[in-house]
């Protein structure tokens, strides 16, 4: 990965230096581009469009920090996903990837975007993937679909990897240039527009244990038709990844790290059942055929809990089939037509333990299952009629819940098929005006993602109710249900009646039309004043349609309603680049830039964003630069129109054991005031009954756009004086400071519970509903413009490349990101509360204060050896049962050996490598919701070996 910085020496010398060096991870100079950031062909030594501006610049005079990732850099990682590559950037906070095994067994997250099963995203500065704009050739791409919501971010894996020429990552706010979402930065994927001949790459890889096998096959072919000057390139990719199960890694074998048997973090829904009836909390001693007697039960303990981990994926399987084509056709000396088309099909899967069926008033399902009365005539019920209660008749409940793990129905398996289509057409040209060259382009694009999900392992609550009701009413296909006999007593006939296969679907579309003009207005003594302006109109629409049984509220897993919505936006922008001084003492150059954009949304009104910046070169080797940018993010479709759903958050009720010795008396009284009985349960004390608590989620059409302001400033020093021992020696530093206001979100449920218990805050307590026995049955998590975010930090990068000697050449690229502050501020009843995230783990995201990646390579003749180190500083868990637990620092090492040669007059490349050389385990995390670690930040344990062969002909 190379950072596009400014080589302070003369442009020709710097470009020659860049051309001479081999591919380096995150080096300080770019390779010679064949296309600019808009995908247009770049003539040698010509000014081009670089991500962050639509005015053409010399590629070496870029005033903003940009990280560059080319095909060689991608190949160097041995990874099968461009998202996985980008998530390794020190400035990235991670994001969804194939290590996230969540498809709805936890529910639908609060942002209305669904769980994103099988999706891979990029999250810059820890600000979330929705605040990072993803573009393809400087044009927007269609948002993801995963049949569980309507996300506001792009699935990077829906872009064919064989089509990618490079990726430019702008680490600066750019809403005034590109519009909504570009708060943290921009990821611009530049695709191939021309190629000479055939290129093929084949790679296989697997973990040391023999699982997680991957295969990546890429092929592309390009040709030029001289008579018409036409360029055509097309190709395809096939990628497969096989699963890794939690059962096959010791650290993930249970629901908490470092344990070898179940504790209270395991599930109370067991194959032998849990029955809280009256004051009794019981489970079976063993399997019982027919109706059990009371002597067949014993008191329920933590040792009886069920370990859900072994059947879960640690690494999810998928297959991706992709194709692309691009055509460039000159129509005259000054007008050109170009077009591209992508298709991608993803078949992915997620898996969870068999369904935990909870029935009764304390179940917290939020649907029919909470109200089921189990009739005494059920032939397997030993307790007599278990009444769920009826508040309309003041009939009290005589049981809390009955829980049974439906192991006979097999694991919950979620299979997705996602088809993505994307096409664009561009008419571009150039003309002369005011004595300067001008360029224009008109673009149209259409994109669609269409997702289907099949879920096996669910049951129909209406059929469960009938099968547990009066036996005389269980007629026809109905078969009385046995929840009381233990594992193996639910027969195939019973399952045929209660089980069903769930079918969900979702869709997103984008129509986008843009027109841009850029050129020189007039000359000043220091150079030409450049300008760019343009117009954009786009329409986005999306929908999520759960299975009809789910929409009716009759599923036993996660309730959800259908969602549909759309909006359109019209925008105009202008950009100005002014050279102020040149070739003066202490002012080799001084430039200023300005940009403004007006956006008018059909849903959230209009907004103007501004940006200003400058760069100063006091001497040839030093550039000092800075920008101030306003930004905004319009609410996404899922955030606006998302229907009510439920998310089962793995949180800890702070009122647990409120009668225990040493329990804080203020907290105890706040818990009692919130509805927790002072004495309850067989031990006279309160304890939450499940490790996950239900959070009610939903969109809000009254949401306003988020707004932001950001400062980015720094310097680039290129040591031309060191050329005798360093072809390239560059040091780059960039400070960033970002503040977001009116951030869209819902208060974290753990924070609400803690705030209610610790301070008695009325707003927090008002969002929590408890049953008569004190159990949390609902936490309201509706989206609001509720908070603000403040973050600042420093990027520090070093690039070195030695001269070529008889011993070859050496290179070092070292990228570092220091996060000084990351604060989330949310309202309370009497003011605000600030959560300081820097240096902590929230349970879904680690915020290390320091991340680094360094690559050392050695090249001799046609052999290159590279060693990459990736460092993540320690963090501490914030909240949960192990608040303050230290998750230690991690250093990962990757090694690759590459050999270029000719065989049969063909150019071949052979590469072998290993990632995570030492097999380093991720740090254990107690409050992480998936697999005892944070998959957005850390590697899976064990070495990953791979081998690749490539050929050009």
C-alpha cells in the first residue's frame, strides 16, 4: 500500500524515482498511473484527476493524504477480499468481514441496515462504514443487500476483484467534492480500462489445521483495435472460502474465553429444558419418555447451561462469481465514449446453535410466544396448566418461562444469495477556452443488489401454541409437542408441524447522473487558476421483505417487519485552485483551494458544505499542507424507514445479585425503583435469565442529516540530499481532528442499563421495560439524532528505498496511526454523558490508541522477499461483566517469497507465503458478541499458508 504524498524534488525526478521502485506496501510515491481517479486514461507526465479533487493536478502535488493500494499490494497480502486488505490500514477501524458469523440469531442491529451477513465493508477512523464513501472510478456504487435490512454502506466484495487496477483511500473529509457520506474519507476503486493480452492468477490457501481452505481464480483479457482505436478489457473471478468452526479453536470453544465448562455466560435454553414455574427453577435429570414425574427434575444450575459455541462458524464460507467488461471508444479527436459493466454473485452462509425456544411472560420475545398458556391436557406436561397471565382480566401468570433447545431441528443455518449488477456509461472530451485546456464528462450509472436468504431451524409460534394447547384442539396435522422430556423426545412428526423454512429478501437500487467540467480560468504569476464545477442527480431505493410468518410475528427467532423507501437528491458543486506564489525565497510554491457543494434531499432538506485548504513548499524537500472541511451524511433508507425489529444484545443486567454481600446500596435502590423485586427467585435474589436482552429497534423519518467539521494538517519531507544511499526517503505526518454533530444512533443498551442502575437517570430508565419478576423484556433503541463524536489523532509514515546494488535493493514502508481521542457524547436527563473510547473495546469495536504496519522487502534480480509486521496496541474492555479487562497488544507477522520468470516465452509469477507466522491468538474479549474476540480488528489464530501462480500472455 503506497501513500500518495508530495515528492518535494522536481516532478520529473520524483516520477522517475517512483517508476524505478518495486511495489512497496504504503510507500511515499505512486507508480505511474495508467488511468486517473475517474478511470480515464492518463497520458504520460500529464495532469490527472486524483481522489479528493475534480481539478486536474500533477499527481505528485496532491494536497491531501491519500493511501494507494495497487494489484501487487493486494497480491502481497495473500487475502481473498479487497475489504480484508483495506481493513489492515492503520487508519481503518475494521468493519464487517467473513469472520462475522451473524445472520439474525442476535437480531437486526439498531441502524436499520440488517446484520450484513456475508458482507465486507471499510470503516475509516472508527467512524463506521456509513461515514466512508465508496466510489468506483469517482462515481458512486450501489449499497449492499443481505436480506436482513437496508444497509447504508457498500459491500466491497460485490466489485469484481479481477477488474481492480488500484484503490485510492482519501483520509480527509470530502463532502464538498462528492456529497454525503464522505465524513471520514473516500475509498475510490479504480478499475481497468485497457490491457494487452491475457492475465491469469490462481491461488490456494488454508490454515495450519487444514480448514478455512480458499481458492482465488482471476482472469482478464484486453485488446486494442487499431482501425477504430477501440480498447476492450473483460474478465472474471471465482473465489471460494470454506468454514472454520469454533469447535476447532480452543479459545472459541465456549461462550467466554479461558473456560472449559459452562458458566453463567452459556445459554439457559438447554436440550433438557429449563422450567421456571412458581418459585421453582428446574431442569431434567435426564431424558424421559412420556410425561415426567416431579422426581425427574432437579434445581437448575450454571453447570446445566448449554454451550452454543461449537456449531457456530468462526470463519464463514462463501463463493463469489464475478464478471466485468469495459469498452473505450474515441468518437473524434476530442470526444470519447466509455462504458463498464459488473456482475457479482455471492453465495454465503452463517450458522448458529439450534434454536432456543423460550415460551412464557419472561421470555422477552415480543410476540405470541410470550403469551402462550401450556394446557394441562398436553400429554407431556407434568406441571398442570401453565398460565401466561392476562392483564385484561388481572389473571396472574404462574410461570416465568419454559426454555428448550431444539437440537432435534439441527443448527440454525442461514444461506444467502446476493446478485449485484452495475453499469455505467461516460461521454467525455476536451476543448480549449481562455487559452487553456478544459475537460468535460457526462456520466450515467445504474446499480442493483438483490439478496435472498433461506433460514432453516425456525418454528411457527401459532403451531407451537396449538401443539401446547388443549389436546382436543390439536387436530388434523397438529401433533402435541413434548418440551418436557429432554433431548430426542421431539419427534420428526412434531417437527413437521412446528418447523418451517424462512425465506427473506432485500433489494437496493441506485440511478445516478453527473456532469463535470474542469479547466484553467486564467494565469497568475505562480500558475494557472483551476476550476471545476458540476451537477449530480441520483435516486436511491431499497426494501427488506421478511418471510410472511415473520412479518406476522409468529417466528421463534427474531421478529421483523417489511421496510421500503426511497429518496432523490440534486446537487451542484464548484471547486477552485489558486496558485499564490512560486519560485520565491521560502516559497517554492504556495497554493490555496476552495470548494462548495449544495445538496437538496427529498427526505431531509438542503445543505451547503464548504472546504478550504492550502499547501506551502518553503524548500524543495518540504511541503506543509492543511484543510478545513465541513461534512454531512444524510440518513440512509434503513435509518429513515426501517420498521420495528428486535436485536438480542449480549449485555449484563447491573441489578444481578442485588441482595448479595457488598452490593452497592444506591444501585440496589435504583434497581428496585426501576421494577426489580427486592426478593425473588429460589435464592431470594434477582438474576437475569438469559445472556442476551431484547432491544427494540426501528427507523425514524424525522431524522436530520449528521454534520461534521474536520481539520487535517501536516507535512511531507522528501530527502533529496540522501539520493546516494536512498532512492526514496520520505517522512509524512498528518494530524486529523473530526467532530460529528447530530450523529444518528441509539444509546448503547449496556450504557442505558448501567446509567439507570448507577444514577437512576430518568431517560435511561424510561427506555427499559421489566416484567413483574424484574426481567428486562424490552429496551427501546429507536434511532435519533442523539449524540456527537469527537476524535483526533496523527498519521505518521516513513518510506525508504535503497539504490540497487550487487546485493539487490531494500525497501521499508512504515505506516502508523495514533488515536489521541475518541469520545461519544450522548444526552442524559440532566445534561450529557461522555464515553471515552480511545484505548477501549466496546464489544463490537476495538479502539486502540496505536496501530502500525511495516513492510521490509528485499529484491534481487527476479526474486522478492517481503516481511510485514502488523501491530495493534492494547485495549481495555469497557462495560460488561469484566469491565477493565486488558486485551493485550498483538504483533502479527506475514512473509512472502515471489519469483518472476519466463517459461515458454510467457511471463510467470510464483509466490508462496504465510500470514500470522507465529500463529498468534487474538486477545480474549469477554463482552464481544462473537467468538470471544473482535473479528473487525484481530486475525484468527493459526498460520495461514498460500501459494499463487500468475501468467501474462
